């Protein structure tokens, strides 16, 4: 059993590595977010002005084509952050209300909550893996666990393991997210009120969103704590009660802000609630399956692969043009389809083999040698480099790729990979020790 436990833990370590890689790209892909266009110029102007006031780099703005009203911020550092809003929020909220929501998300960036949320997502998902792996192949819902026990799948000897899989693991994972997220939401609300100097705007936004609904179809629970409001509102389970909820109640957030603005804001709140209800009623007959996030009908485990179907964006680190081959079939002579210049941005996939599948910026598919060094751009999605304007803006923000830069970036990539591998190995080692100790105690108690 010790050997089996060690093997399972090693597998969990590999899965943990899968979630900590490219967290921003995974989240943007899971949410169905796309770079903002000219139609979102007002929102882009608001976020730029707020960023200047907060002394932060202006994050990139993305939009989710969904009718519900929500938003989130993501990224590992303020320099590489993104802010995402839904189409519903852009349509429903007026300028002052949208400013309050954007200021809330900028507060998460300034307080470094975005890195904390990413860590919480990784740890929580790691803790919940045994429960999720057990439930998925059996097609079990959270309400049918009692039937599993009655069916005799667990006997008294394995009860401690069953208890961990069915109760302790999922509760621990949810509790990690809830403990971190709830107080950070209150802090971001207070910071947003100070940044905009107009608490009423954020209060009315909260009232409208509460009345109109914040639920996003098929949103992954792994990332629920990133959002401005609960994206799974209305979907209840064992682990969605008030104690384990990732978001504090909207009413409580509003009451705390009322303390700053006073009773004078009450009439505006009542009007905001009515507008939110009218918006919800006007869209009640629209099929929610048309919303963009429906492309990702998943549970938490699917977060491991999120972002990979579209590929990930890399910068080519080379001293000369890199050939992209059109044909790599055995026995056939490779044909050079095109060449990408040093420093160019490409989309690459994680398929194993001697050659790596890529798509160039002009959307030409091919293969490059695995020996070509690539540096990943964490907060960029493929759609951005396929667009000439957004690609030019990204390239302008990157350092020049001279001979020294090639060596420096390659060395930085190696150091970052080593640091992440060391952290992951440490977490896996601790988990192995804890699991081994638990198995020894269990064996002694069992006989």
C-alpha cells in the first residue's frame, strides 16, 4: 500500500504541475475571453484612467461574450495582468458603475490577489483531485454518494480512505479557496471606493449584478474565486453553503459600502435593483447555451488542459530564422513551409514527438524542431497574435532580441523552470511523507 500511495502521489504531482503551468492562459480560455476591440473603447478608457490613479500598469482588457454580468482579474504580476468583463456587464452597467467594478479588479491586481488566487486554485484543486478522480469515471453527482456506499463499493476496512475521498478532500479544497477569497473581496471593495471616490457606483453595480445574475454557463469551480461575483450562483451542492462559499453575499458587501456613503444611497440602490431585474427578465427567454463559455462544459479536472486545445503563445529564441516544416511523415523528405524570425510570436502545442506542432502569426500550420528554444508569454492568448494590431502592441512591449538577450532569456527560462520544479517537488515530497505516515497508521490500526 505504501508503494501504491507513493505512485498515486507522484501522479498527483504531475497533475499539480499541469495546473500551475500557464494559469492565466487556462483561465482566459476557460472563460471564453477575447481581447477587447474598438467597441469597448469606453471601458478601455476607464481602466486606463483608473490605472494611472492607482499607480499601476494598465492591464489588457478582455471580453466574455456572455449575457450574465461578471468580471475578474488574472495574471501573476501587475505588469502582466488582464481584466475581463462580460458583455452583459458592459451593457447593463453605466459608466460610474462599470468604473466601480473595474476599480475593484484593479485593487485585486494592486494587492497582488491575482497571484494569491492562482496559488489558491492550484492548492485547492490538488487537494480535491482524489474526490474528482473518484467521481468522474463513475459518473457520480455530489448527491449520489450515499447510494455508492449502499452499493457496497466501500467496506468498513477502507472507510478512512472513503471518508477522505468523499468528504475531507473536497471540503479542504473548497475551504482553501473560501478562506482566501472572502476577505479579499471586502478589501477590494473598500479600495475601489477610495480609488473612484464614489462608493455609490460600486454599490449600484453590486445591486444590479445581484438582481440580474452573475452565473456563467459551465464555468469551472477551479476558478470561481477569481470572479467579481459568484459565477456558479444558483448551482448548489454540499460545498456551496455560506461557510464554504468563495464569495461573501452581495448584500453584505453592499451594507459595508453603505457605511461609507450613508442612507442617501438607498434610493439609488432600489432603482439599480429594478434595472437589474428588468435586464434579467428581458434575457430570460434567450437560450443561455449560446453564451461563449458553453464551449467549456467541464468540471474542475478539465482545468488541467484548459488553454492547450488552442495552444499556447511563445516567443522564438534563436539567432537565425527557424524553419517550419510542412511534412514530417516517415520516409518523406521534410519540406520547409516558411521560416519564423528570431523573436517572432508563435502558437505551439504540447504534443510529444521529435517535432513540435506550431501555428505562425499568419496562421500557417507546421512543425519545428523540439530543440528550438521558446519562451512562453503567460498573459497572451492565440487570438491576440493572429490579430496584426494586438500582435504589434505585444511585440513593442518585449525587449529587443540581440545575442545577449537570447542568452539572457534562455537562462531566465531555465531558472524559472527550475524554481517551479523545485517548488512542485517540495509540495509533492511533503504530500508523500504525510500520505506514507497516514498509511502506516492505518495499517497498524487495521491489524
